[in-house]
């Protein structure tokens, strides 16, 4: 653990995002102290006492496995629906491409017929 004096006026720490006061000495983990010192947010101090700063990780109140099967079922249903929508979009895109090609061929044939009709008219 290292004692550091906070220099930054806008520094939050911990799971609850506790605001750290500038000028106050805190006792934090060495890795965190090195990170803050490197960023210029704190400086190492030789004061004897500092406010202990503990970083906690919140644990879920409900067991994860109890609800995960329902979520997994929903996820699988959503993935099936997404795959169905992708397949439908691909088939629609293919149908549109085929229709576009048919219209291009019809337009080319009409253009060629117009050119022939224009030549015969002259």
C-alpha cells in the first residue's frame, strides 16, 4: 500500500465512484498509486497516516445461473430470428437484382428497336 496526496480536483475512485478531495492523503494499492502518479493526479507522500481507500467489487444479489437459462433461451430465439431476417434480406436482394437485370435487358432491346426504327425511317 502506498500513501498518495491527491492533486487533481476531479478524481473519483472505487466501485461507488467516491470523489477524492484534492490535498487529502489516501492509502491506496501500489498499482493504483503508480498509475495516478504517472498521470499527474497524485504525488507520493511521506505523511504517517492516510485515509484507507478500499476498492470493492459488488456481487450480484441473485445467483447468475438461475436466470441464465431464460436469457439463453431468449438469445437463441433472437439469433434464429436474426438469421431468418438475413436470409430474407438476401433472397430479396437477389430477386431485386434479377428484376433489375430483366429491366436492363428490356430497355436495351427497346433502345435497339428504336435505333432500327430510326434507321428505317431515314
